[in-house]
C-alpha cells in the first residue's frame, strides 16, 4: 500500500514526534509498504539542521516544503507557517495518490482537518494520530482557544476530522474517553502508545559538565518545560527532600515557557541544575545516567494527553515519579508495573513522600521487566485498511 505520513516536523528536526514518525515509517516499510513523508524544512529550535527538499531515507521518500525560520519565536511567523504548511499539505495529499494518509495534532486541528478533507476527496483512508486533544487542552489549561466561540469552532472542525477518519489512534484510554464524550457515536479508536525514542545511529556524547557526578542521586525532567507540566509545584515537592538528602540533584533539561519562572526560583540553588534542550542522540546518555525520571501534568491534562517520555524513561531503566491524578491510566500503569510512584495528592509534602519511596527503593534490574509501554504495532491498523480496500 502507498502510505503518506505527514507532520509539520520530521527528522533531522529534533521534535520528538518527528523522530517517532521516522520509527513508524521504518516499521511500515519493513512490512512491505511504500511510505512517503510530507513535512517542512527543519525549523524546530534555533539550531535546526538543514535538510534537502527531496530525500530518499532508506526505503522512505521524504518531501519537505520551505517555511520561514522560527528561531526568533515570532508569533506572526508561526501563524504564517501554519497556513503555509496546511495549504501545502492539502495540495500534496490531492496529488499523492496515496492509499492511506496520516496526520497528527500539530498544527492543532487545522493540519488533520486539511489532510482528512483532501484524503476524502481522493478516496484515501485517513488515520488521525492524536498526541493530544484540542481544543480540550486549552480548556483544561486556561488558554484563550479553549473557551467561547474559538473553542466551538475548533471542536466543530475537529469533529469533522474524527468523522472522516478510518482509524483514530490515541495514547491512552483516558484520551479515548474524552473523544467519546463529544457524543459523535461509535468512533474507530485504537489505543497505541508511542514507542520509546530511539537515537539515530551512534549516540553522541553529551557535554561533559552535564554528566552526573559519582555519589549523586539525580532526578530529571527531560522535555518541554511548558505550562501543562505543573513544574513549579513539582520542584517545590522535590526540594523538600534536599535537606535530608544532600546527594540529591534535580535537573531540568529542555526549554519552554516555564523556564524563566523555574530559573528565578531555583537557578541559584546548589542542588538544582538546568540543562539546555539537546537532540535525543545527546540527551540519551544524560537521561540514562539519572536515577528517577520525572513526569508532571497540570490537573485534568491526563484526559487529553499521555507523556511519551514515560516509554523512554522505562526503556532506559529509570524509576518514574509522576505528578498526575491517581485515577489516570498513567497512574494505573505505574502501579501495575511497580516501577514508579504517584503522589497521593498534588501537594509538595505528598510529592516528597513519593520521591522518598523511590530513593529508598532498589534499582530495577535492566531488561528484567515486562515491556509495559511497548507500542502496539501499526500493522494491525494497516492490515485492516488493506482488507477494507480490497
């Protein structure tokens, strides 16, 4: 089958989903499918690498369109890039003659709406790969697009996409329940968690000054330091353990809108370190050296997202502290595998108690555990598509 995978960012851009999409594409080509990637020129971050407009990447064909650089984080440029990408995506799907077209949830709502409409016009089957759910993300986080007329318009457009989809892939049962609550009737939902990030080629040595010192117990949050992560509360809870554990170190690795606030509160603390965003080939070694991986979500965000870093932490052998509601699937997954802890409440003392349990627990034995977060194969969905197209 001819499969067109699409996303705003793709390897060698360092966007996590860009790396995941390459892994999905390689899985599908290994199964004998003809895979094409549609994306934009690398522009994720100020040090985005260059890449050709046309590229043969293994068995995959990559087509990249030009967009202005977003290095200066100009909001007008970002809006322009959304329009350029979505229009080009619509036209490319019409021309691609693909049997299957996929789109993710970035740019939110509009990319999947454009791809699904073009797929409908050409008779292609559409797969909606939902990394988060909009506009509910903005609703729960207090964003302007999550209320009033903007939210109604975005939900109306997204409902059209859901109705056009042959398959809808979410990352958790919580996300699936959020979609069912829209009242659209039976939806073709499949729950497939993202695979752990895998560095391309050989690992790249991280900066020496970021390596963990002997005798240090490092807890790390690696990824987007955004407004959905509840990071100030997480840091406050971890800090309650500092006096009793002088060997404890909290590291934030990445960038995002929460970074200035975190830096203002903890930038001078001797047991808190900040590391810049690094491509996963470099970040992998730093994460693997840590003892505890941190996951944190603002209230109710578990209903619309599932942190992909969980699978990466798991693969690298870290114990996991997750600041998330105990009733969430993430909390149930951690309880089932016995390799993490969830605070009993979203308070600094409860976070400290959960971290104390992890610090006192023995290190897991590598490769001894069942693969709780292994991604189910996309092959099942594609096989269903193949049967449907006959």
